[in-house]
């Protein structure tokens, strides 16, 4: 796992999402549901909370400014880390909220168990401080069970191997919500998929789940 910083003024994801939820701090975003916080029990439930209904409305806006900003971030990231590769990327980033006393994903898993390629790389971009039990816990080596938290501050992102390393959530005992985006990229030379996304049922094809980065 490698951690990097980015310019919060140029890529103000956290502020856009904070305004979307009309809260003073994203760490308190759970307060908008007044205690109505179901714990997901299956992967198909991970993206069906009230939080997701509110957030994904950003994607429905005409010429979505949020997705335009996301594409600019992809271009920045690929240009910085993979300038000599033709990369494909997840067309729309996944949104996560891990509220206090809750989890963000239902099952511990490797992404390659969910119709993803073992060649993918995961990008974790927290919009709040990610630490302790409010963040992703992941193996350091495949099948070793040597779990550790992926910790980051707002303005940082992590590139890690979610395709092959088992990962999941512990019950959040930090007292504050973790809000984050995550998405995947892959060298197009290794692009080979079948099936659909487990959580959203989107075909794992270019123009559906995936999009080619501008060269």
C-alpha cells in the first residue's frame, strides 16, 4: 500500500460532499438519519442506504460537475503514476459511509471474488479522517491474515491491492463517521472481464463499469 497527497483546493471532493449532505462536518453525517442505520448483511446491500441515494444524485446532474472533477483527478493520478500505460478506470467512483457502531461493507472479501480482475489496483480516497476501526482493514500479504488499518487524512489517497488481499470492516468504535470514495484502475493490456458488478449489477465492460483514460 502506498499513500500520496493531492491538492484539496484543486480537487475539493470533501467540500462538495459536505454541502450535498448539508452538514457542518462529514464526520457527523450519520446524524441526518436520526438513528436509522441498518447494518448491511450482504454485498448487494452495501450501496442501498439513504446515504447512497443522496450522494448518487450528484451523478444524475446534467454534465455532472462531480464526475467532471473525478475525471480530472483520474487524469492527474494516471499521469503521475502510470504515464507510459493506457489505463482503464471505474467510470463512477463508489461512495462509502461507515457510521459509528456500523460497517461499510457486509463481507470480508477479495475483489477478485466479485468478478474483478486480479490485475486491478484500488484507490482509496477518504473524505474524512480514516483511522482505527472506522477504516478499511486489509491483509499485508495474501492469505496471511495479517490485518492492519488503511489510515489516511483528508487530502491523501492510497493505492492498494484490494483485488488479491482480503479486506473488510470492523465495527466502528471511533465515535465518528468515515466517508470515502474508492475506485479501481487497470492497465488496458490486462483488461479481460466477464459478468457484472456484484453490488450494482453493471456489466464489467467499457462504457458501462469501465472507461478508458484519455491518453
